[in-house]
C-alpha cells in the first residue's frame, strides 16, 4: 500500500498520557500502529509512534507502561485469544524497564522473547534462520554495560534473505555494512538504537521501492528529516530512539509504501519454446533464484538462448547475453588456451611450471619444496601437482609477505605459493586434489607464453577473438567495478552445514584495499581479478555455448585442430580413477570435471564442467557432436530444493526437430564452425545437473556400463601417452 499524508500520522517526544490520547484518537479514525519507540527513563518514558490507515482496518490491542512481569502476563493472555505481538518496545535497566506493545490476530502466535543477552539474541537469530523463520521486530533496552534484547520471529514463506549481524554495532562498521548491503540491492528493515548509542540493524533482500534511512538524529533532526522525506513522498515505517531529554537519539527508515514488491517471471532471448520456459520458471521458483540464463546447442550450432528473471518489476531483466560469473567453468577456457599453446609448439605436457615461471619465494629463494621443480603442465591440468590447493586464497598473506599494497598481484601469490609446503609427489594419482591453485598457475603460464599483459588479454588472442566471443571477460571483485551488463549475484541461501557455509547477505573484509572495509563477501572478500583461469571469468551462456560448439568442429576449427581436441578429451578420460588423499574419487581434469567416450568412431565424448561460489553457479555439459547445454545463475540453489533444470529441459530438447537452426549469427558469431553431427538419429545421453561446492562441480555419472574401448580409441590414448614420454619442454 502506498503511503501518503492522508494515510500516515506520526509523533514523538510524547508522554505516556499524550501518547495514549493520540493513539486512541487516531485509532477511532481507522489508523493502526505501524512502528513504536520507547525511550527516556522508566519514571518519565517518552514515546515516538507512527500509525497508518489501510484499506482494511484490522483489530489491534495496545498496551503501555508495563513492567516486565506485566508484559509477560499480557502476552500470555493475548495469545490465548489468538493475538500475537508485532511491536514491543522498552526502556530502562533490566528489572526496572517499562514496556509498550501492540498485538493483532496471528496464527500461529510468533516466537517472542525479551530480556535476552546479546549472545542469546545472536543465538536465537541463528536458530530461527536455520528453522526458515525471519525476524519481524527487535528492540534493545537495559544499559550500555548490560543491553537486553527483544525479538519477534515469524514464518518466512517468501524466503527473503536476511541478516542481523549488526548487533550493537559502532558507527563506522555499521556504515560499511550498510553500504555493502545497499550496493547489492538489500535494504534496512529494522534500525534500533541501543543504550550505548550504537545500533542494531536488520537487512533484507526484499524490495519496498525508494527508501531512506538515518541514524544519530536529535529530536529536532528527526523532525527536520521527517519533513524533508515527506516532501519526497517517503514516510517513517520504522522509528527507534534511546536516551533522555536533549541526549535522546533517533534512527528511522522512510519509504513510500509498506507493502513489498512482488517478484514476477519474465523470459527474453530467442524465439520462445513455452515448455522450456516453464521448466526454467519452476527451477527458479524452487531454488529461490532471481535470474538464470540457458543456452542449448547441437554439434557446432546454437539452438536456443534465453535469459530468465524471477524478480521485482524494477529488477534488471536477465538477457541471453547477460554475463554471469563462471567460477570453475573458467577452467575450461584455461585448458583450451593451454592446449592451443601445445598445438602451437609453445608448450608440451611435460613442460615444467618452473621452466616457464621460474618462481622464487618472497625471500628471493628457490621454492621451499624441491619437488616444486618437477611439476609439469600435465600435472597441473590433471589436478595432481602435489601443490597445496589452498594457496589461491592467500592474496592478503602473500601481499603481506612482500610488504606490498593491496590488491595482491598474481605473481606475488604465485611466489608465496612457492614458499609453502607441498602435499605430495607431483603426478601421484592417489593425491589428486581439485586444482584451484593449479589452474591459477596455468593462467600465469598462458600469460607468460603469450607475453601478454594479462591472462584475459592472452585468452582473447588465443580463444575469444578466433571464435568471435565478445561476451567473456575477467570478473570484477567489487560491486562498484562490475559493468552493467553483468548479473547481480545474490547471497540468499542459508546453509551453514555446507562444506563452504553460506550465510545470507554476509559481509567480510575486502581483499582489494589496505583499509579492508566490510563488503558483501561475494563482492570483494575474494580476489576475482587474480583468479583468472581457475575461477575468475565472467561470460554469457552464448559465449560458453560457442566454446562448447568449438569442441565439435572437425573442419575449419579456428582454435583447435581435431587431433588436439581428441587429445584433450582423451587426456581427461585417462584421469578417471584418480583418488584424493582421503582415498575417495576426485575430479577436475583438463578443463572438465569428467569425460567419457560415448562413440569413438563419431568422435562423441560426453563431458561436464561446473562452477560454484557463494552467489553464483554455472554448468556446461553435453556431448561432442551431440546436444550440449550451458546454464548460469546469479545465486546458489537451496539445499532442500528438488528441481533439476536438466531433468526438466533435456527431454523437451531431444524430442524436438530443430531442423537447421543456428542462432550464433544473431549474436554476432558467424557460421564458421562446421560439424559432423546431425540432429536426427543421435542417441540421447542423460547428463548430470547438480551444482557442487567451491569451484567444484560434484557431478556423479550414472552408474551404467562404460562403452567398450575401440581399437581406435585405445590407439589414440597410446599415442597420447607416447607423446608425453618423448616431449621436452550512509
């Protein structure tokens, strides 16, 4: 409901009697409580309140100047009659505080607590978030040394993300947290002053239209801000105050309406196939995602490309050309670049990392572990280098080792990695660890061998320009550096049990500047500019589809010769059976998570690669000379969601006659790729679609009997093995 001068009445600095008189006067005219603040001393409490007149008047019951025991008795009596609290305010020290509250009909009666310590309040919020509830109301009373918290928690059927890590937070940290939240479209929903003059602030990712918030206001300041915001059509929807007399300080949130904007579904891109669009709508709804894009191809052709949005009306619409962070799908790009360099004669699989980078430790010494010099390109591509894979996350420590200025450079991190212990022998198939650091180092190899200013520049020359891919670039860490044509990524999933815990609207310290301010954790607490080919690329699904189409091109391929493609895929297949230090299977080889032969004579290899980081997910999966799929989404899937996008989409795709469709030219990519494949008569192969963890894609192949290796395929693998043996090189 839109708010206006005729639907809002507000006051502050009223005594108990004045407050009750105003409340009753306006209640008789159909107004009901919207927000409430209680400040001053228990002997002389003061009230600030806002009442609203809605189209439908609801029954409410309000109480003032009650002790803690009296409020508890009122709560229990009202609950028996089906009335639950939606506003509770208090002022004064524990044991002496006075309470005011408002109740309305509610079912069930919300979980309500008062007299909570700070830690108890924090723990209650964590428990209720785990339970799928959301904080409706909070206030703080007590003293600076002993603040006491009030909370009301209700069901969260719309699954809005929320965060209240700001509990009694000092001004500087609160401002940083505010800016981080506002930068990704979140807003304050509760803003309460604490007895110490600090603040409690709840952030949510729902949309209420234009809003404004202000803290540290005197009574006169609040009146002045009220008048200025009213002139803009914004009215106080939440008010809090603490302190007495001239020392009272106010905080408030202003908005033009009190109701939330509804999320709507929309799809844009190539000509619609309603069944596919409806499948994607189901997927977004089940996983509570705001956006995704999907590209579908066959052989070297693009058949379908659409962007999907499930968001508020003013949310930027996702297009088929919208860029998404690709996380570990970046490894596929990096591997193709490496294999291109091998084809060009600038590398071999047996080339050692040190022969290219010649890394020294920060102290200028040789690598700490002598085995570091034995690590080859093949070891890095196959995720069995023996290098500690946690090294890529060490930007701050690496920079400190050089006494440098953030952000760290890639070479600083690489040299810091050279000064760390290794985890095992290079090439050990029983020590295969997913290669985040391996592919970071491969990115530096690509840059060095191309004598380029960056991995991105080298990739452009080797892969992007030949394929006419204009929608792939390096991801940008900070929200202020992200171009407008990229999706906004959301931390909306709460999953503390995950291998990488997910916390809604989480903030951490930035790694991009020495002052290290608080930022949304997926917008600055990891250095995407440094990740490069291990997880630092952003791309449209159309560009990812073009890369996949290249793998099916057997004639006139502008990037890789057919023999090179065969070698790359054969090397991936040859990595099957590698194990991690825990004895369990591993994945992540030559740019893919896994691959297996489908039909050697037709050069049909089934493969998949996924990418995952907090706030994003991506998958490229398909069969060379067969159907392939690329999807990207701007959030993480819910742990309890059951909808799998590929299970929904694949049957629709394979049952359709696509004729000679090729949409690449409509996206500025000429028909320069040729294929041996045909859309008729190609047996369907079921593919996995589950997004995994970290840069990983935990895809499990169906437990079906692997096709028997043909003599041609066996010969190909033998030739590859021989090539490895004889190669050199507010």
